[in-house]
């Protein structure tokens, strides 16, 4: 819920500019987002951009690789050994335990490996806005790789109200 001061700030900032979102819960029914990436994450639509600044903690995956050689017979009696990287172990680093009312913004790799209900990653498909060098400036949505995605929305009955109004 925006207070009068917040509304004045929005008006002062103007249409389409990045609005700094305070990294705190906005009250009952709202989720707190904590950005566990090293980058600003900007979600945009036709009306505004919302920026989630980095929290200072970066969740990541440490991977231990092992290399094996796969024999391939090129010719009779001639064997060529093809190196193959095997990833036997991954370790999640700097990822907080789940906390009620908190959604953690993480990299796609972390979200895909961990698959927790409280993790989202920027949707970096062809809808993402990119600069001239191909770097992502903003995304249109988050994505979840969780097994039970509905948990993300258990606090938000506004979605059902909105959906009902469209039918």
C-alpha cells in the first residue's frame, strides 16, 4: 500500500522510469522479494519498471567436475579417447532457508537445480528487453521451476479476483 509520500514520489518520478522498491514486505497479502543475484533485476510492463536491487548475498551453485575418457574405435586397432565432463556433485551456496512470506530472486541455474517453491528467476526469453550488446535491461516476468508452483500464490487472492473479473 502506498502512502501519500510514496504517491508524491511516484508522480515526481514520472511515467516509465525505474521505481526503487523498498526491500520490505508491503503488508498482509504481499510477498517480500529478496534479490540473491549480483545484478539489479528490473521487471517492466507498459506502465512502469520495478527494480529489485541486489541484497548483497549471491546464491550460487558450486560444481565439482570429474573428467572421464570415452573410448571410440576410429579404425581397427586405433582407439581415440573422447574427454567427457561429468558433474557428480553440486553444492548450493548462500541460499537462505525458506521463510514465510519471502520470495528469493535467484539465477535460472540455481532455480533449476534447487526447485524450491520460494525461488523465482527472471524470465530471460525473447520477451526480455535487451540493450544493443544483447545484455538484459528488463524482463516481463519471473519464472519458477518448483514442483508445486501454486505455493507462490497462496497469499494472493487478488489473482483470483482479477481472473474472475475477466470471465
